[in-house]
């Protein structure tokens, strides 16, 4: 197949999964064309059958806000014509699904590629619900030839919020490369991150309000009061200054390391003892899956699609929002019991390998593509239970 992929190229779960999917598809012999305003950050070297097409924006002075969605539609149209794409797979509804629909409408019947839209989270739970975008989001999703969602939670949210028939949405969970995310990953930075041999807690996110990074600090302070530990904060965003200020106020700043953005997170997760994810909302919880694959147990909030990834009491512990004390207690329990920690670590690796590996999930996408190309919208749900 000749497949076009459009995603946000910056750090974030949707861009990561879209890029990894494209690379996996190319490895399987498909021709993959990425179309975006910048090269996805994981396209870090030459790959056979992988091409990148940058969306060109004209800085015309009339436009106070350059119309990216229109430029993207033109770019998708151009790639579809010149490379005879069979299918365009867009990740994140707005504006990508809208642009793909416009591109398809510009082509003659019989020559237009099918459009598959994958819903990742805030395009449904936040951005798409805004009154100014709700109708165009619903229209764009409905006009897609195939629709997927990364969790059952997100499928149900889309059905409830946008009136999209849940039977049209196939649940295909996020996936990871289990050869990259593994406990024996080298090099290991434990000696640098915890020079005194302390237990290492870790958090990775974009530091936006929904991730509740201040709650990460509060949970760590509870753990730190019970023994030696270090907290490694990976990522950056608007709430980083607040988290740093809170660490100072709680007297744990000397044991909190803010690394900023760090692309190869697998080499950090492989030496972490615990992963904290106290989010307000998570449509899937890709960072939790990455941690599990690296043998790092997870303590998280019981929100959104997280329970579909983290098995409570087996690969981690789940708590209600604002249960800071409970999360700290669960963290201390895991860190203080080597046998329990080992069971959770092994279980997390097993779940990641058996349920969420690229080898398992990518063929599901291929099968879905074939169904869409054959004229069906796909209704079978891939359950990761």
C-alpha cells in the first residue's frame, strides 16, 4: 500500500505513535509519506520507503493567522496525486481530518485515497468540545472512511459527545517497540540520577495542567518523608515553574531533578524504580505503557483509558483523583518490598509484550486499512484485555 500519514510532529503521544506506525509499516514493505509542517522528531535517519513532505506556508501579510489547514489540504492533495496514495491516515481530528477531507474532495471520483482518522484524546475530550470547533470536528470524523480510537474510553466519549456511532469506531490501542523499551536497556544512568543509590521515581509529560505535575511533587514529598529517594522529571511545559516552586516549598528540591525534554526516554525508564502519573485525564496513558515495558511499576490516577493499560494490583496501583496520601503509600509499599516490586515489574513487561507490542498491533492497522479500502468502515474492536 501507499500510505500518507499526517500528525503533529512535536513531542506528544499522537505524534510518537503516528511516526512509529509509519516506520513499522515501511518495515513491512509499505510506502509511507509523512505530510506535516515539520519533520516528526522520531524521523531521525534515513529509512527505506519513508518520505517526508513539508507543508509550505506563504507568509502573505493579509493573513494574521496563516491558514495551516488549507495549506495542509493542498499538500495532502499534491502528495496523493503525485504518489498515487491508496490511503491517508490522519492522527488527531482537528485540523487533520478536515484537511484530508478537503484534499479528497479536490480529486476525481475513483482517484481519491480513503481517509482514516485516529482519535488520540484531547481532540475529543478538550479541543473538539469547544463550541467553535464542535460542529467541524463532528463533520470531519463522520466524513472519514474509517475511524479508530486508542481506547474504549475514547470511543465511548466520541460516541457520547459527537453522536458518532460507536460501531463505526475501531479501538486499536497504542503500541511500543518492546525491543527498545526493555529493562536491560544500556546505557543505564542510575549512577548519575541517584549517586547515593536512592530509589528513583520518574514522571514524563508535557507539564500541562492536565498532567498535574504539582501533584507529582506532593506524592514524592510523601515518599521522601519515609526514606531516601530521587524524583526525575522529564519534559517541559507551562507548569514546570510551579512544580519547581512547590519542590522548594516542600523542602525536597535537592532531590528533584528537572531534565527538560529528553527524546530517548527508554534509557531513563529502564533505570527507574517507579513511574508516577497523577493525571486529571488520560485517553490512553502511553507513558505508563512505556514504563511498564521497561519493567517500571506505575502509580497513577484511575482516569480515562489508564485502567485499560495499567492492571491495578498487578502492574501498578490506581487511585482516585487527589488521593495524594494513597498514591504516596502505594509508592512506598512498592519501593519497600523487593518481592512485590519484582512481581509488578515482571507483570508489566509481560502485559506490554503480549498486549501492546508493535508486532501485535501494527497488523491490526493493516487489516483495518484493507477493510476500509474494500469499502467497509470497520467495526470490529481490538480488545486489549
